[in-house]
């Protein structure tokens, strides 16, 4: 099996300090968090940023400061979110891509998201994908529902693109695909053989998804965006603690933990 790529989704747009007191919010906190997660085994940091009040923002200057601080602190691959928060407009979400991070998330479909809608109609997907590729960024296709795989395959083929395809299955968002026992295997089977995929389970689904992804030869995403508890009734101390657990599980399953440079190699960055 391939070395295990661990992605830290350490900030997110929804979780608050009240829910998770160790949530990194400022540029410095995020950079330190990325460095600690890198030391624990993460090779990609999926980045959302917050404003001075701790609310989610897509402000380009805030993203720029965070990107610079992370690059100064560690060699982790920085993956910008292009999803932002459900309240962000298309123009607001696309703007940070001009900073040319190595990777950016791209959700290839609209989906219910709790009591809201995460809005990704076809013209938005095409516009974001074009911008991502023009800026030399590698997309990570965020898959909340099976149809999103078909949409990702279609835009790749329609534009006659040629780049490594990496998918992330996000399972257990209320309103979207649950982490059924066969969900991961089903989704993986519909990705191209040469592609890579990772998986994450939201909240109570998290550990089962992590285990299944490691066993099936996939990769794993963890972090406070997806889970705030380490185990039932006990909050995680830090993102690094969550990364450390995934790395231990990976090693126990015989998987080498990919460094950022090895991940760059695997993903063709
Ligand atoms: N915050 C969600 C509405 C992404 O980062 O690309 C969208 C999200 C996906 O987190
Ligand atoms: Zn995100």
C-alpha cells in the first residue's frame, strides 16, 4: 500500500472556540498548529482562516498572512479551502486562489449542509476549476455525494486536463452521504485507478472512517474542522493529537507516513 498521506483540516469555518477551546484562530496560532501537525505526521494542511473576531473569512490579506506564516514555520503543503462558509459568495470564495497555494479544495456539486445549502452549481465549479488550473494549483476534489465524483471526472475530461487526480470523501455531514460501512469502498471504486483518495468522517463517524480508509489503502483527513472529540465525552487536546493517532494507526497497519515531499511526489506537485 502507498505511504499514508495525512491531511490536517485544523480550522474549518463552522467550529467555534466554545466547542473546541484549542481551535487555532490567529495567523500565529494556525502556523504553530501546522508545524505541530507536520511533526506529528501531517503532510497537507487544509486551510480556512478567521477574522479578528474568530469568524470565518475569505479575506485575501488574511489568507496571505497565514500562508506566509505557515511557509515560514514548516514545509507542509498548504491547501486553501475554496468552499469557505455557506454564507460566502462565489466571488469571495474564489479570490484567495490568486495567492497560488500548492493545492485548493474544490467541491464538485451542491449539497445540503445541516440546515443550510453548500452552493456549487456547474458554472461555479467550472469557474473555480479554471482559476485553480490557471494558477498552477492542484485541486482536491471534495466529494460529499457520489454524483460529485462524476462531475469531477467530467470537468477533467471536458477541459482535456492532465494532472494527478486526488479526491477527498467527506462523509457524515448532516444532509449529505453518511459513513455507511460500504460508503468508502463504493466511492473509491468509482475513482480512476491511478487517482488517490482520502476520507474523513464528520463527528461520531470519524474513527470508523479513519480505520476503513487506512485498511482500504486510502489516505486520511482529520482535524477540528471534522471532529472536536478525541473519544466519546473527551475533547481532543490539539489537532496534533488527532494527527498523531492517525499516524499510529497507519504505522500499525504497515503504512509509512508520507512526508510533505513524498506527498508532493505522490500527487505530482
Ligand atoms: N465549510 C463548508 C461549507 C471546503 O473547504 O472546500 C465547505 C468546506 C469545504 O469546508
Ligand atoms: Zn474545509
